[in-house]
């Protein structure tokens, strides 16, 4: 059985392994007994070391939508305080849809990847206008929303409606690489997906995916990130001096209520006009910045 973590040490609990796992898997490969052993391992850890987050403890489709958009490219521990602040200000789809975008962005400020705030508000408006205020439970529908790809669409359906769908995110990928591809490099998700499907818990898909994600975090803390052996792994580029940082500065300037020309904005940010113009153009296409001679938020 998995050992409980020490409450005084603050260290993560050790991964639950049966000593014979590697030998067993090498001998028998993927079989019913192997998959049962794998599921037992993951669930045993989850039952003892489940991570608590607000969006898990109080589940609604709206709360799941907000959390899943926030969790794109962002760690759970970083998201937690922003999620709580966002839900205090926008507790319902209606309150989010009706708010000025500047207010939404102001609450989002500091979380990063600010276009997600635009995507989230646009999703709220679309759900109200086209779906009667009910967030769809079909991934093919959710993928028609801006900023929601296949994995996020499936995860929303799983966590909001407990639907048994197959998807991969970074921590899930880490778990399957660690257990089923221990010596392989450059593993494609197409090799992992059949295993995700075969191990899926149809009665409790929400808990199963929570368990996988928690175990993936544990592995990264204790034995390293097996996700680096994925074909899809990308090392994050430096933030300082990046376009992403400058986009944030542009939005922060406009969030302060300033109405400026491109030239004035470039001078204020001490950046070349052509670089600022390129990023402003992109922000306008995304619906973040209004068009016109004086720049403002949409």
C-alpha cells in the first residue's frame, strides 16, 4: 500500500511502486493483469494523497470551464489564487458575459497568456447566446469555441459531466511514459492514446483523470519529468524580452486607461514602433485591442 506522506516534513510522498513492476511489464507487456496493476497503483496513491483544489471540491460546468482555461500552460498551484479571485468577481456565466473586457482582464492580470481571458469571456457569451446558458457536454461542440482545442474540450466534458472520454495533458503523458515507455525517447502521443483508452475508468472518469494528474505531479517531484521523452515536449522559451512579455506590457498600459497612438505607446515602452505595431495588430485580430487611431482595450 502507498505510504502516507509525513505531515511535518512537507516532502511529497514517495511514488507507489511494486518492486516487480518493471520485470512484470517486460515479461508480459500490456495485458489485463498489467493494466489492473497500473490502475491499482494510481488509485491507491490518489486515495491517500489526493490534491485539493477549489474547482475539484465544488464542481459545476462553469467552474470547470474557468479552471480548464486557466490551467492551459499554467501550473495548478499558480492558478489556485487567481481562480478564487475570478470566481468571487464573476460567480456565474452571466456576470462574466456582461462585464467590460477591461474588468475581466484586470481580474486576470498576473496569470499570463492574457488572450485566455478574451477566450473565456467569449465562451460565456456564446454559451448564453447559442446554448441557453448550458455549457455543452460534447467535445466536438466545445472545439468550435475560440481557445478550446481537442484536449481541453474533452477535459471539460470529463470534469464537468463525468463523461468517459480520452485525452492527454502533460501530467497524464508523464505517467504513461514512466510506466509503459521507460526506455523510449521521442514517443508520439499516438502511441500513448491507446493505453489511455484501455486504462480508462468508465464509472469514475473524473476521479481517474484527477488521479493520473496527481501521480504525474508526484513523478515530476520525485523521479524527474518523463515528459521530456515525448515527441511533443517543448522547452519553454525565455519570458524576459519575449513578445509574450511585451504583449503583456501593452495590455497593462491600456488597462490603466491610457488612450495612446502606436508611436506614443512605442516610446512609452521604449520599443521599436514596428515591433509594437506587429503585436498590436495581433491583439486586434484576437479582439483584445480595439481598432482606431487611439489604442484602447476592446
